[in-house]
C-alpha cells in the first residue's frame, strides 16, 4: 500500500461536501492523501486546535469488505473513538440504514457529538460482484458550535460533492479570507542566520513538492555552498524535519513548522550546537 500526501485543499476543492456542514471560518486545517495511485482518497478537516474533526476515507472504483463494515458496527471499537469526548454509552445510537447503506454509531449530548460509520457514496456499478457494500468510512467529533446541521443530518447527507454543493459552499465561504487550505504561492527564497558564522544568509528554493522542499544558499565568509531538504512529518503537512550540508563539511538539522497564515519557519543547530534559523518564503 502506497500513501501519497496531497496537501491542503479549499472547501470547493474537496471531493466531499464536508464544508456544507460547517460554519464559514478561516482557521480550518485541511489535509488530503491518496492511496494506491488514486484507488483510495482520504481527506480530513480539523478545527478547535485539532480537537474537532471530520475525516473521510473513500474507495474510488470498488468498496470496503463486509468485515470492514462489521468493524464500524462494533460498539467496542466506536467506544475507543467516543472516549475522546465527554459522551457516555447512554448517548450512543446505532446506525443501520439500508439506503444509502450506512452502518456504525453516533453519540451526542447537549455539548458534544461524535460518529464513526461506513456508508455507500457511489451509486450502483456494473460489476457482477457489487453487492452495495460501503465505499466510504466517515468519522467526526466536536464539542464546539461549528456544525450547522444536526449530527443525524451529517450522517444522512455527507457524500461526494456535487456541482450544486460547490456553488453553495463557494457562496457561504465567499467572505472568508483566506479560504481554508487556499493554495499557497510557490516557495522561492530562503533567508536565515547561523550563529557564530553569519548574521544573515539568503538563497533560493530549488524544488517544492507536497512532501518535500529543497533549497540552497551560499556562506561567503566560509567560501561554501549549502544545500538542504525539508521533509513533512509522516501524518501532517504542518511540521517536519530539515537538514543541510555545506561544501566545507558543515552540517545542521532541526524541525520546521508551516501554520496557516505564517511563513515556513525552521530552527535547529549544527554539530557544534550553533543555532541555525531560517524562513522559506514566496
């Protein structure tokens, strides 16, 4: 199984109608990934500093197995998710709907709601072995006020995005600037400092992909050229690690962050524990 990070997305770039259930705001964090060259697609939307979320995993050309459906219908498995929120088993409701096929659990009270279920998004396919099994797994949880629909409506209506959904979502988010996950301008420059060596250095970004950035800069006082790489952490596009090597043998590494509305900021040290800081900018 190969999973490729696809980065952030705007509300209307989503493959699902997730943002139809959310109040317009500019602080949502979005992440998408692709599995097995597009056979599977996963999207997550986070808010309230990550405490609230909606995540969807979808199979484009097939469906999940009956064992996956049974797992989503297992109350003990759902309980592990529900424990992250102040809900009790008295708040649990089993989901077992024939059309569109939906199996799993929902829990809600006056403060919080959480759900985990398998659902069929696609219509019937021409394949002989298609028995209508679910092709999507949906999980969500929140104790905030961002949901503009009831949890039951979310369960019933969350689906693949339609052209009409896109128009309505675009209209709802038209006054939100920047839009969540809006496409960033390409990174082009690096500016930083290296304690004990240079007060300021600058260079260029030579390559940028969804999961990796490569850059280079000179250290004139050292008569050296430095090249580096910054790589995403395994499960996020918002932080990761970096390292660089210079032609005079210098090496440094550290961590970086790239929060919405901020520059790509990195810090770390070299082998002699001298502090290295830099930003990657558009």
